């Protein structure tokens, strides 16, 4: 099928800095051949010796074989990474022993071709769930060809290789001066549907030539994930393959950060946070069928978790998301979503704003409520819905998109 | 807007038996006048002295003023009922003190006109959330006109009066021989969107001329609700007005059931269960935009609650519901939904059936999987998805519908 491009698609692929210590290659293994499509569908990243990594994975009880391997490798490999292979077109989830066989064959090929330890190789797969590969070595047999092409990354080509229903390539990068050395960050991400905030979402990879001890990198990534990837939703569905990983090659030559007390960690975490936030928001902006990007802010909650739960109920409500699509400032549905969250609220203190237009206060519609002013906000491509629930001083923010005919079309036609 | 009729709309309104001790009247108060529509939008039911009742209401934290009053009346009135008034077009939710004023004025009119105790009068409102009525006595002033018209119920007219986005009138009835006396049941319901299984859904009323003590009736209704109204979903959204009530006039002349040990209670509960189940399923069949009616059965769960949670994740998943709409037998998405439930499962024992076609067993696709056979089931208007999660011996059933373009249209155009 032809997917209509998202209105948020950037004019061109963003400039990403060079990240020392990272090489990449992409190729077409043929995952899309039976649909009559030829496109790159596998990428291989290779990392210099000493590269550390951190990962956050789906909490799904039906996680893919690849996710299960990554969890094991992260532990067994002591946070070191030498290779990453991902394919699109098949998620290798719910494939039983065959899924594990595919991983073993791919890992054996990486060990043989690159001469690296097995448990420092990470795998990912995205696409159809439950369809076994034609043979266990389907990806493994392709590794030598990819390895021969390894070179400084063509970020755009890599991003294209793991797209599924994505309508545009999504990437973000930044640089940082650390002790007089420039440290670079490049992040790429794929994801459009089956997106819900549950510990990790989609496939996202951030590469940096900073040097960070694995345990520190893991803690930082987890904190950042809670404020970025876990705060987005497209449809409330959680993928079996969700993965976010950071690889730090140390090849910039900067001295390693080995403890949380290192004064340089703050600026590193801020840089990583900005890249992750941009990647996360790009996923919502390319949400299946999305025409609008909406920020949900909940304030006055009894706890941060409570604020998050209320925000998620608003961000996931099909009734609110269809109203966004229609440009209908249907604020009563926001009251409904707050109510069904079952979180502590003071319903007689509830207040609601659309951008700067207050539509409700003290648990009722504004006396001078203007439908025209409220509708003008809902007509915008990007806006903020803020709700104060009057039960405390905690807050949370989430990002969501509208529910359009495009979502229904895409998900009737595309076999994920 | 013109709503496309549901494919499940019956050819005609069902035959309902006469329920002794119940009178009704309907009228057009003008709630839809500003949309240029003239239709009945208020009903009044009056019950003979001695009528008992039971009620189950939304758990929403932003419940309507009417729901709050009903909870209070159920307690203060000791389970006795003399009147029920409902209007469509305005839900009287999130209307603050004005909402309570409307209720007080309506109740005062009922007391003055019918000469009945205030706390034996029940109220309901459905429609737009958050819009205050033009004046507090808007419904109250209409009561004398309705009271003058009270007569044996025209069930179809009553059902029409409280419809909102419903595309057909929904009702069910049955009769029962009890000690040689015929006892009758008539149930009417409205609801199409904002439907999720959360203790009670929509506005549903069942009338019977059986005689049942209020505490017994309440227990029976709660048990039945858990297996009927709480097992349906259209969009996972929970209304601020959800109400299910049973009124038992005792006017059949049958001896009252006053304890749970009465041997006649089983047959009464079965009759009530059959009416509630039919009403609940009718709501799904008239789900906004629904073209398909799908039963979700989860077996092999660790507990009944766990089975319910897994079933709800399947029944509410937008990805599964769009696949149903497209007739795409996308069973991988069912694996996804089971996984995201976070409930205990044995993913290597997972099995899935579409009607009698088994598509997965032992945590993988069937070796002889036939896409044609699976698709043939998804092409049907009604079918069952059964999942065995291999973690125990508990089960649960839910009923859901597909997610279509119609849902997006209706909820962009209709202000609930």
C-alpha cells in the first residue's frame, strides 16, 4: 500500500554529526520481495572495542526472541557492545524455537565474520508477528556481505532499512563540548503504530563517541526513557519488539565517565535527553494516520504517577483522539477521561485549558466560555491540552496524536 | 448528522411483555431544538407503591449529578422506587451546582405532581457533557405534562426518547412461570459510544412485576452486571452517566422473594441474566460505526480477573479492532495484546482459535496454518476469537465490535 506522508515529515533528513567508533552497512535481504518491493531491510552496525551500551526493552509478556536475546546479552556481555543487526519485515516474535534458531545463526555469523564475542552482539527485528523465517540462517547468511560494506554510517540509509509503516525517516543528533573534546550523538528511530508508553517503545538507537561506564549509562537511559519514550502514545498498543539502546564508543578520546558523581554527567544526560525527546516526539508525529500533534499536561495531581495515569487516559481516549481529528473542541470528553482514570481528583476544582484558552474552572464550564476560541485551538496542527485536577501539586506531560481515517486504513491494509 | 444504521439493527422492535405496575410517558422537551430536530427526549416512568429497585452506576470520578443523586436515593429510599425520569441531549455531568439545581427542581416537581417521596425518584441524563441547562427547572417544568399522559408503557417510544448516537432501539424481554403466576421482564437500553466495561455502562433499565426484596435484588443485579454489562466494550471509554437499574413492582401478585435462599431466586436470576445479556450485546452491536460483533474468550488464565484483563486488552486494542474491520485475520496482533496485558501467561503454550480454526498452538503459528481459513472467519459478520494462555484453568468472555471509518466520522461530528 502507499502510505500518505505525515504532515510533520521534515523537508530533508536532518544533519547528524559523525560519531567516531561506529561503522554501518545496509542491504536488501528480500523481506519485502513477496510484496513485490525491493528495499533495504537489514542494517549492521559495528562498534570499536570498548564500546559500552545500555538498553530498555518492552515489558510485553510476548516479547520477541530478539528482545529476549538483547536482555541476556546486556547482562552476559557486561554492558559491552561490538555489533547490532536489525531487520524489518518480520518481527521474529511468537516464533518459538525457530525464533531462537534464527538468532543463534545470526550470532554465529557475527562471531565468525567480525571476530567479536557473541554476547556483545545485539539483535532486533520489526514487522509481522508470528511468521517464521524461511530458514534459520536467513539473516545470518547475509552478514558477510554486509560486513564487507562496513563504513562510516550513512544514517539516512540505516534509518530507511528498519522502517515499516513509518512515512518518514526519523533521526536526531547533537554535539557537546566535554573537557575541550567534541562529543557527538546520533539517534535513529522507527515506529508509527503499536505505540504506547510502557517502559520502552519502538526500535530506537542512539550512538555517541562519549565514554561512559555501562552501569552509569544504563541508569541514565532508564531515567531518560521515563520522561521521553514512556510519555508518548499513538494507539495504546505495546509492541513485542520495543527496544531503545545507547552505544557509547568512547572514540572521541574524552576521559570516561565512570560514576554518577562525575560532574560531566549532567551535560551528557541533557544531550542524551534532548536527542531521546526529539526521537520520541518524531514517532508521535509519524503516528499512523496522524494529522495533529498534541501535548497533554496534567497538573495538580496527588502524585507524579497519578498525573501520568490521568494523562495517559486522555492521550489514549479514542473519543478525544477522534475529536482532535475533527477539530471539535469537545472538552466534555476530557472530563470523561479524567473520571475514568479512577485517580484522586477534586471534580469541583477541575480546570481545563486549550493552549491559553481556559474552557473550564471550578468543575464547570467557564462562565464566558467561547466555542469559537476553543475551536480555534483545536483547528491547529499542534496544541496543548492542560488539565488541573485540583488534588495536589504533581504533574506529568505526554504527547499524542489524533485518530483519523488514515489509522483505520493503514491498519486494515498492513499486516504488522 | 445522519447515522448509518447498524447492520445488526433488527427488522422491528421486539415484542416485550406487559409488566404490571409500570406506567410511562414520553415527550419532547426541546433538547434537540437548536439542532433543528424535533424528537421525544424525556421519559417518565411511574411505579406502583411497593416497587423495589437495585442500581449499578459508573465508577467514574466525574460521574454526572444524576448518577450521584441515584446513589443517594438508592440508600435513603431503602431500595424503593416510585418514579424514573431520563432525558437525552444533555448529560448533566460536570455542571457543578447547576447540575444539582436541575435535579432538585425535577425532584420537587415529581413530589408535587405524583405525591411520592423524593428519595424514591430516580434521575438520568445522557448527551453532551458539561453544558449547563438554560434553567434549573427545564425538566421539572415538563413533569406535569408527562404525568398527565402516564399509561401502560409504549416501550418503543420510551426507548427512542433516550437514544443519542444509537442507530436502533434496543430492548429485550422475557416471561417466567413462578408458582403458577406469570412474571414478566422488559428491558430497554441506550448506548453506542463511550462504552467500556467498568462496573456499569450506558443507561439500561429492566422492569419486572416480580416481587423481590431490595437487598436481594441489588446482589443479583451486581452479580449479573459483572457477567454482562461489564463484559462489553466499544471504545474503552467510560461514560459519566452509566447506569443500570432494575425495578420490581411485585404487581404480578407473586409472593415476594425476600432472601437469597428462596429456591425461586435461581430462575428469576436466570431470566434477569438473559435480558441483561441481550441488552448488553445489543449495545455492542450498535457500537459506533460497528460492522462486526466479536466474542473474545480467554481460557487457561491464572485467575478469572486475569482472564478478564487479557480479554479486555484484546477487546480494546485499536490494532485488533481495525483488523476486524478490514477482515484481516491478523492473529499476531492478538499475541501483542496478550503480551501487553502483563498478566501471567505461558507464551510457549499460547493457542489461538478463530471460531473452529486453530491458528496457533504451543506459542507459534500452526504448522498447517491456512491464511484462507483464518480469513474466512474474519470475513464473517459475527465470530469468536479464543485464546488459551496456558497459565491456569480460569476463563472469561467479552464482546466487542470492530473499529471502522464510521467511528471516526460519528465522533468527529457528534458532540457527546
